[in-house]
């Protein structure tokens, strides 16, 4: 038992600012649910089904295993659908079968107390449910009375929810209308709970094991309620109230967004966030501008620029001097080249002539006048090249010319080296000049960019500051609008939501250890029955956080969807049998009523040996749990006879004979 005071004491550290009075007012109306002791299991046992019309039938049921055996299309599934119709109001009969039956009656026991329901199917379903037998249907005060299909479904669900201690599962479906509370309030959960009793071939035998969970994890909640997982009724009651509150909160928020949009104003919190980002961006721009200003006005930059200019001037002067020296060296080089050329020509072309004609200059071969050949001096002189001409001729003149040639070549080599040296020096000066000029241009570009960047940043900072001012004005208007139009209601709703969230978390953790124990006990039952019906190499069966089975077989992990078709059918049977038996024997707060309707558990997806395992599983019900479990099985396979005792009434027909006529 949980009281509101106990809850507040437990949650007080996490609910700062929430008074005890506010806490009580938030949970007002939930006190009976919070303080209620969880319901015990109510056993459902069918006793008789009969119907009239174009087709008629009368079938009595016993505890344990009841078998409906006939060929295909002989009425087996239709009988199960009639039972489903009487217990839920949902008519899944085929159109032709539905037209054959005008009235149907079903009697059953709830914890040994007889009940009966009659339904007139001509036109809109009309009928009543009474405490008693078929004989009491006309005279007894009705527990449930209905005059159309909608009333039948709603009132049967309300009755069986109360009888079995089930809570309506709120917020598990989707409504096409925004903000609608219709499905939050609709007690439509009993048909979903019936999935825990009806293994239907039309659903692919998946039932509560389907992977396609609808909105709100409906099947997980159904299975959890049947097993007692999730603990106490308070969990669902608080969850339902929280769903309503969140719906109301959504409506309020949508309303205020529409108001803000109509006024052209945005949410103050959004504006404050945008303003914060803009302020940080303006600060970054200012820091960048300061850096540019430092670079643009730096003394080091000016000094470096002057140094580069002076170095370039000095290099230009040196280049001019070197160019002048190069021109002089090139003149001397050309003179030396001419002398060498003339001497080489004289020696190669006129050596013999010079030896025969001593009256010619041995250097330039110019004829020398007689008066010049024998002057007063011992030697003459050439009038053209002024070469001294010693007395004699022949080899003496040649030796002189060759000596002069060697001297001219040595002078030529010296002049060439001088020219190359000047050119190398000029190249070096020009390379250095280009380097310094590139540095100067780069520095000048940086300074220009810094000045220009400073101007652009000033302009951008000004624009962003103006925009920040507009945002500030918009935020003030939005804040004023919010405070003036009473949107503080949103804050109140959020405060209430905080309380309900905390309570829901506490209720979930309050029973966490017990939930794990229940899951282990139930999984152990499933594993035991799986082993019985032939799962070789099965090591463990467990339930994950969403109550989906995890099967460890031969060292590998499998989900339900990964099983073969035959294994799926056998696993579903083991799962449902464990659900019914464990609820009645192992799970303190499990509420499964102990009825299993099993449609065609041996169809074409199962091989013969697999069905033998199914017979063995059904025999467990008959041999050990017939007093608490009732299974009504529809199948085409004759071997089903072995699943039940010979003294039990078993409906066995030939393949060609229908179950009802």
C-alpha cells in the first residue's frame, strides 16, 4: 500500500520548491488507486456455447484441454471467433458464417461464479450479461446491457477490466486529431488483453510477441500487466494523468506559438539564446579588429619597411657600379679576343711567307718600307702594329709571333674571368633585390589589408550591434506579451509535470527488484516448456527491457522473429502456456484468467514431429493444470486426441463433416 504522504517523503529531496500541499493537490483523485492493494487473479472458465439461425450448434466445455477437430473449412476457427465475439464484442466472423447465425449465447465461470451472455445478431447486436446460467438470461438483473455494437464492446470491456483487475492502457494509440483526449480516456484495452488468451492464425501466431509494437508499446504494457510487471495499479493511473497533462501542455504551447506568430514575435527564450550568440560574435569581431589595428600601426612594421627600402637602394647602387665595371671588362675582353685572333691568323696563314719575305711584319704581314727596315737603330718598327723588327728573318719572326700569341691568350683568359665574376656579382645583387622587393610588397599588402579589414570590421560591428538592439527590443516585447497574456499557466503545467514524472519514476523503481524476479520466474517456465516440446541446444530464455524474448540456443542469441515458422508456433504455445500457468501459480500479482483459445496449432508450417511436441505440451495442461487452466484447441490433425483424457468431452468429427449444421 502506498500513501501520498509516503510518496512525498520519498521524493522530497528531488522536488525542491514543491510543497506538500501542492504535491497532494497534483495527485488529488489518485488516492484510492495509490492505496489500493493489487488485485488477485480471477479465473475464467467457459462452460457452454450455443447458437441458432441458419446454422446451429451446442458445445459444452470442461476444465483442461478441449479439442475441436475437423477438416479444413468445417467451422473450427468460427467457433473460436464466436467465443471471442461474446467476450469482447469484436466480430471477426466471415460474412457468410456471420449471416448463418442470428443468436449466440455463452456461459462461463469467474472464480466459480456462473455468468451467461446472450447476443441477438439480427441487425445491430443487442443483448445482456447476467450472473447465472442460460436459464437466468431472461429474468436476472443484467450486469451489462447493450443495444448496438459500440455499446457491446465498451460495456464488456468495462466489465471484464473490473472482473480481472485490469487497468485501461492510456495513450497507447494515435489519434488523428491534434490534442485530442479521446483515446487517452477510451478504455479500449480489454481487446488488447485478450491477445494474451487468443492464439489466432490470422495474426500469424505472434500475439503478444509481435515486433510491430503500436503506439505506446501497447503489447509490452499488456504483457506486463498480465504478468504483474510494472507493479501496482498506481503506475497506470499516474501515467494516464501525465498523458492528459502533457496533452494540455501541448495545447497551451501551440496556442502561445500561434499568438507569437500573429504578433510577429518569437519565443523570449529563443530570442535570448540568439542574442547570446550574437553578443559572442560581436566580441569576436572586436578582438579581430584589435589585432588588425596592432598590425596596421606597429612601429616594428614601419621600421622594417624603411630597412627594406634602404637595402634596396644600396643594392641598386651596387648593381649600377657592377654594370659599369662589366662594360669596361667586356671592352678589354673584346680587344684581347681581337689580338689573339689576329696573331693566330698570322701564324696559321702566313708563316712561310714571313720567312721568305723579311720585308713584311711578322705580326700583321704588312710590307715594311726599306727605310724603316734598316733605320739607325738595330731594329725596325712596323708602321701598322708598331711591332719591333729585329734584324734577320725567318724563324726569329715566327718565334716572336708565337710568344706574343701566348701572352695574348693569357690576357684573354684573365679578361674572361673578370667578365664572368662581374656577371655573377650582378646576378647575386639582382636575386637579393628581388627577394627584398617581394618582402617589401608582402609587408605593404599586409598593412593595406589591415587598414581595409579594420574599416570593414567597424562596419560589420556597427550592423551587428544595431541588430542586437532590435533583438533586445523584440525580446522585451515578447516577454511583456507572455507575462500579460497569462502564459504562466505553462509554468504551472510544467511544475505539475515535474511532480508526476517524479512519482512515475519512483513507482517504476519501487517494484524493480520484484519485476526482475517475476521476469526470471516466467522465463524459467517458458524455457522449461520449450525444452519439453523440442528446442535442441536451448540454453536460456529471458525477457529484455521491452519484455521481448531472447533465446540462447547452441551458443547463439536469437529473437522471436529469427525463429523458423515451426519454432515460432511452438515457442508461442510454450510462452502462452507459461503465461497462464505462471500467473496462476508463480506470479503473485499476475492476472491472466487462465483461458487459452488456440487456433490451428499444427498448420502446414509444422512438420509431424513438431506437432507431436505440441501434443506433449497440451498434455501438460491436461495432466497437471486442468483445475486452473482451460485450453480450447482447433486443429485438423487427428493426433490431437492424445492431448486430453478419454473421459473429457472432445468434439471430434470426420474431415468431411462440419462441426455445426
